[in-house]
C-alpha cells in the first residue's frame, strides 16, 4: 500500500510543503525543525559536521558585530558582554571621551548612556588615582578633562560599568595607549575579541 507523508516546515515565516513517498514497512524519515534559524546556520558547516567553535551563526553575521570600525578616529573595543562597543579618543587640550555603542555599533541613546559609570586612571598602575567620567558633550559619550596631566606617550586605564550590568558587577577594564591627540578624521584602531573570528 502506497502512502504519502506531507511535512509542513515553517522557516522564517514561510510555509514550505514537502511530500515524501514511501511504502509501508520501510523505515520512515524524521525532520527536526529548529526553534531558531541560528541553531543550524553556521559558516563553512557541511552536512553531518558539527559547527566549529570559532564559527559565527549566519543570522548573527547579518546583523550584530559586523561593524568594528572606529567612528571618531579613536581606539575601538567590543565589550565582554557582547552587547556593547566603545571607542576612546583623546582630544586637546586633554579631554578623554568614550563613545558608547550597541551591538550593531549604533550610538547608545541618552538614557542608556546615563546608566554607564566609569573611571579613568592615567597610566597602568593599580594605585593611580581614579578620575570619574561624567556626561559628555555628545549624548552617547562619557568624558573627563585631564588637562596638563597628559604627557605623551600616555596610557589611560578605563574601568567601565556598562548599561545592563548587575549593580555589584565588577567593571570591565580597557587600556588606551596614545602617542598624540586623536585625529577624529583618521581611521582609528580596533581590538576585536580574539575568539570571535572577526576583524576590524
């Protein structure tokens, strides 16, 4: 007796119908439908292969973390929470400014920026005085005036508590090295996460 099996698979809002003919007594096939497309869409993954630990889901590649280019000629970082990016610039006469972005490198809204709290130290010594960052001239930025304390080359150590972090969470540390004031029209530099298989 010939039977027809019809499977309905919903992928990204589209309904796909497929029919499979088989004879009674034969082993039937089964299709597992993922709950989210990123569960199965990986770069360079062949049939029957498990995804590499360094592979990036295609769904993620098409959106978040695709843009790691500095926007203001500064030093660009991705935070460990995978939800934020930031860029530090040093402007004359001695203003250190930190621009905050979301995971798509869009500037944070003013209300989100207000949730960020940070301090900066001149040098990389743990004993250096911590100077509080305040609201910047740009709504998506925090900044502080360091004045005559800036002598090139200089390393600035940023301790930043990002929006969404638990109140008692340890702030994330970022090191910025400057040999001169930032050229805001320059290309800048970036430091992507080494295990994310991403470039600037």
